[in-house]
C-alpha cells in the first residue's frame, strides 16, 4: 500500500536519524525536530545549492564506485566474509545517487512537540496499535515476561518505526551502505555497517535479495541498523533465524532485547507531563547525570504532576525536560525514558513512544 505523501514525509523525518538509532548512543543534546546540515569530510559545510546535484558534481567521481566496491570486498574478506557471500551480496550492487541526496539534504524545518505528536500519533495509528496489542497477546506476553519489558512498548516502537511492518523501505541495503561509505562523509561508520550486513547474510538470517530497508541502512519492521541487528537481534520463535523483516515474533523479541540490554527497569514508567514553578531555571532541565533529582526533590521545588497522574516512588530518579524550551510543555522523565533515547536521541520521538505505549495500555 502506498502511504500518503504526508506519511512519507514524517517517516523520512524519523529515518533521518536512523544511522545513529538503535546503537545505545550516549544521551546528549536531543534533536527537537531540527536536523543540522551535515558537515562534509573536508570540514566544510555543504552548500545548499549543491543539494540537488549528483555526487559526481560535488565530490568523488561516480565512475570510481566499482573500484571502491572492490576495496570494500577486500576489507570484508579480511574480516571473514566468504566469497560465496560476497558473490551473492554484490551480484547487483549499484551506485544509488538519491541515497547521497537524502543523506545531505535532511529536513531542517523546525517544528513543535504538539505539531510532531499530531502528525505521528493520529487517532488511526493509536487505534491500530491498540488492535495489534490485543491481536498479538499470545506472542507478546511470554516475551514481556522473559525480558521484563511491557508489551505496549514493543508495539509502540513497532508502530512508530514501520507502521506495524507496512513501511520498511525498499532500498537494497548492500547498495545503499556501499554508496554511503563511498561518499566519504561517514566512511568508517557505513563500512562497519556494510560488514555487519554481510555478516547477517552469511549467518543465514536473510538472503541478499530480501535484505531491504531505508536509504540510511535501517532494516526491517523495527528499523535496526546492521550492527544493532547483530547486537540485539533475537530469535523469538526458536527457528534458528532472526528475521525482523517478516517474523513478528523476532521483531518483538529483538525490540524487547534491545530495551532490556540497554537497562529497562520493569518497575518504572517513562514519565509524564508536569507544571513548573514560575521561578524554574532552564538550566535545571536536561538528561545529564548532574541534573538528576529524586521525584520528591522535584516536588519540593514546586514541580507538579498533571491532574490524574499517579505519583511514582518519591525516591525514584527523575529529570525535567523541556522539548520546546520554557515556551512549551514540561515533562518529568525516568531512567526508562533515557533508555528509549538510546534508540533514537530525540525528545520528540521518545515522548511519542511513551504516549503511544500509555494509550495502548489504557
């Protein structure tokens, strides 16, 4: 089913950070709807006028790509990738110029949290998430018990990353990663991801022809980068393969394994909206270790939970975040929120996952 143009735009916004998603990155400054213009390997910034020009016009000559692929194969051989795997994976490898354009021309438009939530959490998606949660109870509950991760978070991430498997991306992963490595801006990163993708093929989890995903290399229904697949991928149905493209048991298990490995606390939620005292200092907000206080300490400073929200353990670690600075909403968040931020370092994304999970569980 072809998604509407608006959904495609929002999905592209989410995928723009996929090269750093699902990698347990340190929590740092979030991407609040703004993506900075990426720096080229030379240290200069891309001229906006070049965003519609080909790589051959702005950098490396596209004619050099076949020779570069030969170098990539040499690196893969040195890391244990067999000739059989290389022959299969690179049988149809090709330069993908629009991948370069996507990487260099990521959206920069500023949005607000309210705008973002309206776009990514329409009523139909919440309803579908609730329906999927009920439909897959038999698959979700054993995994939830095994990993200590509530099932609603598995479904929320599934819905946000691929619209429950419907939008996974159709790019040939080997071609996309080879092209991005060739571009040179993040050559080491994408070469590492390429070797990981070849390893996945060699291990027999997916065939070369079936390894499809986003332009940035994110794959499957939970949009793992290849290195994340190797680290967090889990066999949910015991068939000996990890298939996050077609097998929902493996999708759920891999998502739960990711969150559990990154420190999910089964006894906590993610956070909730709060009101702040008039004298609240902006410098108190953030997710750095030195900005943490207990829930009780925040309460004594005048932070108040929204009406109807159950107060957590007052000794629990908590942070205050301001996705849109002091002009917008304020949230008190817990360690589980920081775990979600490992998946995608965006306040907006992590809040959307928490809110969708809450709606599923109602």
